[in-house]
């Protein structure tokens, strides 16, 4: 990886240095912020080059949730939350706000770097195709979705969920299978994570949300009828 800038947001200098050192060994560039207000200032000044954010939850001035909300108003940049809580409700809340990954402290820096690389790989796939599904147009290269000609705003996770469903049109997909393929690792939460994301995607698709069907006892299926 080269020419990729990561914003590290954590109020612990030692934690920032540890993460930064591992990222730089892999060829990444890193910016640092010690609190939520500084994070927003740095992001605004460098939004064109920051490609992923590592964001601590508990911080002074502005916590991670507040930073996440403000960034999501204008940007779909991938965000990994770093949390010491490890509470399922917190994770579900974060996914509702648009978190792309969660890593609980303490964590292995090597695992963190692997997660960063996995997210960037998913968001930078070298594809250049536009596909249409019953009035839903997905531009894979630009990672945009239009419904009847109007672009809709989807978070990274919502986009990947929709993309996975349409790529498997007509196939009933279990929640476990969706988690393992869209989240890209074994997530030990419950089905509410999938259900809440499906609900949001359906809402954003408007009338086209009916194409995402609930398959009782299994999960979900995308099918244009």
C-alpha cells in the first residue's frame, strides 16, 4: 500500500504511536488527533487524502460517536471504531451511525493493520462496471447507487450489503452467510445487526426496497419481479 493516509484518533499518545508505527511499516501515511475536536479539524483540512479513519470512542471534548455523526453528514470514508467497552449494544449503535468495523481494546496491531487492508481492498476493487437491477443502478467503480436516476446516500456497509444481495439475486441468503461475506470476518453478535441494516437500505431504496425480501427462517433475498 502506498500513498494512503490514515487518520488515527485516540487520546492516548502511546496508542497512537503504536498504531502509527505499524501502519508506516506497511507503507501508509498517518495523521494523528488526540481528541474529537482536533479530529474534525484535521479531517476537514485533509478530507481529500484521508482514506480511512481509526476512531476511539472515549475521548475528551468530543467523543467518538459525536465525531462519527459529523463526518457521516458529508463523507462515506471508512471508519473503524476502537473501543474498550466491547458491549454489543454499543456496537449495534455504532453500526446504525455508519461504523464500518469494530475493534475492541486491547487488540493486536497486526490484526488492526489487516482489518485496514481488508476494508481498503473492498473499497478499491478495480472494477469498472455499471449494472441495473429493476431501476436500481449500481456503479461499482464509483461506488454509487441511483434509484430511478436519483443518487442515494449509503454508508460503506449499506452499499456492500446491497451489492452482495444483488450479486446473488434470486438466492435466499442466511444471516450468517451475509455477515461472513459483507462484514468479511466472523461477527459474534446477533441477527439484529443484519436486520437493522436491511431496514435502512430498504428505506433508502424507497419503492424499490420491496426487492429485498425476507425469507422466513433463513434470511433475505434480492429479487426483481
